[in-house]
């Protein structure tokens, strides 16, 4: 499947990116429509499979697996930022993770999706917040 996907992406990256965008929130679609982002996404994919598909398969399995992390042993503050319209990793994921950690806060960015939470209209707010948290650490 990955070999076929790679071949299709090599032949027609625009088509692949358009089809992927169909499953994303409107806010994330605006981000992935940017030529710079499209080039970064294509380059990142080809770099990921440059030496074969084992790494992609391993990463996918790790994401899909139950992590079995000792959540309660984490004693540092954790700040989770999610887009309210994220269809890839919905905000409910953040709610669950935060409930497992001792010192977690969740910020859900209204109107944002998976990619737009970082690169969308609220990105300036997110970066200000991150700078403030890093300076205060």
C-alpha cells in the first residue's frame, strides 16, 4: 500500500494532497492549500520513505497502539493545545490525556483543525502563549 501511495504521490502530488484535504476541517484545508505547506508535506513524506517503509509502519503502529504510559508518574506541567475542529486528533484526545496527568492544562482553539491550530489564524496567539510558558519555566 505504501509503495503504491508513493508512486501515486510521485506522479501527481496535487491530486493526493487534494484528496487528503477533503477529510480535513475547513481551517486545515486553508493551511494545506498553501504551496509552501504542500511542498513541505511532499518532501517530508519522501524523506520518511527514502530508506524504505519500515519506519512509517513502525510509527503508525505506535500511534495506533495503546501506549500504556505511567501517566501519573509525570510530575511536570503539560500544556495541550488542540483545534476544536480537529478531525485527525480530536479535542477529546486532549481531555483524556489531561485526565491521566497530574499537572495538565488543555486549550482548545475555536475554529481550528489539526494543521491550522499551529499554522492558522490563531497561530500568533499560540506562539505568544508558548513563549510566555517557556520564559516562565
